[in-house]
C-alpha cells in the first residue's frame, strides 16, 4: 500500500497515521508511529493489525473528533497507557490510570526471576510491596496456583485498581490486599514469608529534570522518587524483609542502573546471602536478589 498520497480530506486511516506520526515526531514523542496506531485502533475498536487491512477506509466525523481529542492529549505528553486506560504486562491486560505507575516491560525481569525460584506446584507466602496496579502480584499468582500472595500499598486508590485487575483475571480469591507502609501493612498471620518482592521507588532526585515528561509530569511521584540517591525506601525495606522472611527466604526488588554497589552493601550489612544483581533486556542492572541465611535465628 503506497503512503505517498497527498494529505487532506477524505481522512483515511493511512492519511491519519501519516499525519499523526509526523505531528508526534515534532512533539518529541519517542514512538510516534506506534502511538498513532494505538490511539486510532482504540477509537475504531479494532486490533492494530486491522488498520493495515483498511488503509483506505475514511473515518466518519464522530471518529475523527474522538481521535483528534486523543491526539491532543498525547501531544501534551500524557502517556498512551493512561489515555487508553490499560497496559499489557506479562501477557495480561491491566487497567492503569494516574493513580498508579505504568507497568514496564523491564519489570517482567523481576517476575521471571521470582518464577525461576518457584516450582509450578510451590506453595508458601509471597508479598508484593508497593503493588500499584497489582502487576507483579497478579503475574506471579497467575503462574503459581498454589502460592499464597499478598500485596501492599500506601495508597487505597492504587489498591482499588489492583483489586479490579485481580478480579478481571479471576485472581481476587488468590491475592490479599493490605493498605500500609511496606511490610508494616501485613498482618502477623502472614509471617514468616517465603518471598518479599517489590518494585519500590528508586529514582534519584537529581534525575527529576532529566526523565521523560510522560513520567515526570503524569505518573505518581511517590512511586518514582526516593531521596537524593534513590535508596530511601530500599534502606527501610531491606531490614524489614530480613525480620519478616523465614530462614532461607528470598528478597527480590527492582533497582536503578547506578545502584548495584550500594544495594549490595545494604544487603550484606543485613547479613543476606547469595546476593545477585540481574540485568534487564537492555543489559542494565535491574533486579537485586538475596537470600536470608538458612540458619538465621532472626
């Protein structure tokens, strides 16, 4: 299908994709063609692949009006996931909105690492700290049916959305949600834990002005920033996990790409063993893994 037709009415799918892609490029958007396709597919209620089979289809005025409104929002750097109201994570469609951080593909590395430590029929207790949309808890629960999963967050709004996502995937009976700070939110009946997992805030304050406006201006700051070195929350999480894990239990959490050495030191100070840093798909340090000593008395 040729893309060299002049732009202008009638506004077909092809012409709209070409115009919107160029417009998004001018606005500095990183994935202009993809975003144009996602928004147009959403308006037309079709899969992206169907856009390619209907290039010459003109849009009616109602469709054009709706599409223009979405393009305007995206041009202001509002994330596509918030505009569309969902994001895929671990092949699961999750509802997202400005109450929660948008799940990233690199966080799937954390899920992969957890699952490698769990057999298919593994039981035990796992808690996802700072669950947000529920992405990690839901992904793990969907893969390990005998595991008892809890999820905590300081935001009741976030927990409401996480519960909705759990229900969508028929996991509402498998995941318990608790409001509160880190492991303080968890009832004592859940202890000791076999796994503590988290995607905590870890962005350094000095990076605030350098991150994409989609992230800085729209996603919840308390789920992103954690002090001058980005380790304020992690410093509190590690000793809490040390006390809450059973001997031999695992702590896994996401980190920033400059934090591996500092995180290793923090874990070693709390006598964690088998400390390992896992890299993401871009070969950047992403996930810290550590085990509480099997012979530990605390």
